[in-house]
C-alpha cells in the first residue's frame, strides 16, 4: 500500500525525489506553504502525513505550516531538514511534530526514513537516539576546531588589510589582481572614487549583511546599527551590485541561500577588485562537520553559528575589528 503524503517546503531537491524516483511506497502530492493551500489539499487528498521539506524557511512560513497542521490533527507532521532548521521550527511553532528526519541529507534517505516511520519500523525517539549516537563530535568540539582553523588560516595579509584605507593611487597599484576579476576593467573606477566619500560621511565602520531571510537581516541590523553603518543584501547578486559601487569594512555572509550558496558568494566576492582584503564572516546553522570544515578551507575570518545571539555577534565583530 502506498502512503499518501502531502509535500511542502523550499527543499525542492528532496521533494522532487518523492515524485521522480518511482518509489512505490508513496502516493505524493505537493502544495504551497500557505495555510489555505495546505488545508485545501488535506481536505481533498486526505494524506496520512504532511512532509515539510525545509531549507532556510522564513519564520512566518513555518508558522503558516504549523497553524494549518494544528487544525488537522489526523495528519502526521514530518519535518525533513537540518537539526538547526528543525530546532528553529520547534522554537517558533507549537504544532506537534510526529517525526524529525534531520539526518536525511538526500531525497533517497528522506524517502527511506519517512517510509520506515509510516510503516512503524522507526519512531521519533529511536531516530533521535540514532542521530545522537552517530555523532562522533559534539557541536562545541566542532566550533572549537573551526576557531583553531580560522586562527591559523583566516588571517588577511597586512598589505591587503591596508589597501582599503589607502588612496586611489594605492588601489590602482592592485591592477594585476583586478585584471583577473570577471568584471570589466573600467568597473573599479566608481568604487575608488566613492570610497573616500563614504569614509568621510561617517566615522562608523561599515558592515554588509548578506542573507536571504528578511527576518534575520532585520535582527542582525537591529543588533549592529547603533555602532556601525549597515547595508543588507538578500543574496549574492544584490551584494555584487553594492560592492561594485561602495566600500564595506566587514561582510556577514549566510551559508544557506536558495540561489547562490554562501561559499559560492564568498569565492565571487574575493574575485572582485579590492575585495581580497575585506574580512568575511560566515553565519550558519549547518551542523554537519564535513560541510563546516569545507567552508573553513575557504579561509574566512570568522564563523557564527545560528541562531545568532547578540553576544556572539558582537564578540565576533569586535574580534575582527580589534
């Protein structure tokens, strides 16, 4: 017998697998993460479970899903996502979660554990035990290792550190680096002419925040705006446009974004003229050690785990600017 499941969420890759892999265990249908649409599909399709495939979901969207499922107690709520995303859901929402698949990194694995749960072969408590037992390093240990790696490899060269504060003549001396960048040769000129003007407008240092979640942008901006000039960008493309024309002293970069992931944005920014010396700090809720260490290999100047607290943010910013 195929299990009737309703799929929603932003993790399209995982959702697509339920439809395209030909898994006979499921009779799937998809819907938007909107209360009315979820309830409409539940009423017409009568699924056994709502499978919420999460990928950096905004808080208001998670609440939509929670409110819809609370009115449909006969439908089991299954969360598929990272442990951080699931923790975020449970912090923001009060819907009862029947099963948490936070170790399902692929669609095939998600299908396997969801089918096992619906068949009664795997329970939420057994899953949590497996997840805990399978973790060879605690998150605190991983963060400590990240800090050590960044201390060793994330330092900017002294000559590069001095570059943003120097005159246009000094910036022009970096021409060999600029020629390697994908942007046309004339592009650096506006940034050079505007940098002194921006510095003269305010004695505050400038921070650019790149995150696709408007709520996260607002929270971090609220934390910082009293002491720093702040600009925000909802993704890499807007960040590139900003950096072509203006200067910043620090970039706070989200790891998980829907179009370009944080590591890709990091590499592209480093290729831009004059951006080799600007500190970049990653913000992420990813708690998979291998993925975290891949980011560290890019040699960022810091790493802040989400959810971002005021104390951890200010400690990192102060460390970078000391």
